[in-house]
C-alpha cells in the first residue's frame, strides 16, 4: 500500500541528486535523513514515552548508533536511556542465570545476549521506513512519467540500494513494466560504472613516473567514489 507521505522526501532526494554526481545516490540521502530523524527523536520527544522505552530496553542499540547518540552531546538523554536499559537487562540476565554459564547452563541468558547482539532500535526503525520508501519509489516509477525522467538523471545508485530497489520492484511491479525499469536503472549504473573504472585506472597510473606530469582529470577522488558506489554511504 502506498503511503504518500513518503513520496515527498523521495522526490526531494531525486531532485537534489539529479544530474549532480557530488550528491551521490538518492537512496543514500534518504537513509541518512531517516537515521538523523530517528536519532533526533530518540534523544528528544520519544525518549520518555513508555512504549518507546519498552522497545529500547528490549532491542538496545548497535555500536554505531550508541556512538551517534553520544556524539550528539545529550548526555542526560543518553544516560536516562542507559539507566532504564541496564536495569532491565540486569534483571533479565539474572533470571536467565548468567552466573551459571560456566556450569553448562544459562540457556536463557545466552538467548538474551544473542538477541541483544543482533538488534538495534534505531536500525529497526530506519529499516521499517526505508522499506516503505522503496515501495513508494517503485509506485512513483510505475505511475508518474516525471519520476521516470528523474530516475534517468540520477548520477548513480549505489550497489546496495540498486539491489534493494530492483528486488522490491521485481516483487511489486507488473512484469510488463519491470523490463523498462531494469533498463533505465542499468543505463544509469553502467554509465557511472564505466566512468568510475576509467577514473580508478587513471588514479593508479598516476603513481607511475611515466604519467607523473599528466593531469589528474576526475581521478583524484576516484577511490572514495568507488567505495561509495560499492557500499553506499
């Protein structure tokens, strides 16, 4: 089901990135926006909501998002989240028998620790919203010729988000439209990939004394661009 609230930031991201290689992948831009929004919320309005606190106690946070929250310098907000989380975690581990791990039991504690290492409240929220954005981007391409044009003017799609959008469209888009969709995305990506390959090759050649006096062209930041293309931001 299309939730049109998500189409506004999608169009804004595609507008901002269209024809501008320095802006990169529009889906990376959307993911960064979602991450920033969630971090603002968790250290702000959502922090003291009981239903949110139940979830953060249960899921915890990955290292990246703990670091992100710490860097935002709201130490009291982060402290309150940690106080509640550590309290509940201590109770759950004690109930599971963490002290018995060395005696071959402690199964419940092991399960709790395993879950905690695999979950993050912020990651889960971002993933939920991002999946909706992918579905909405698929719907926009299907239904709006203007958005198809925007897609063709993108500098590139990172391989991570390219794969995810293709997968979403393969599931949700009528087969008769998917072929054209795939061709449009392929043209964008292959054009950029060919340019990137050339720039990386020239970057490497510049370390050969025979090419020392030659201009760098667009190759000076080729390594950074290649990493962004392969893995996203």
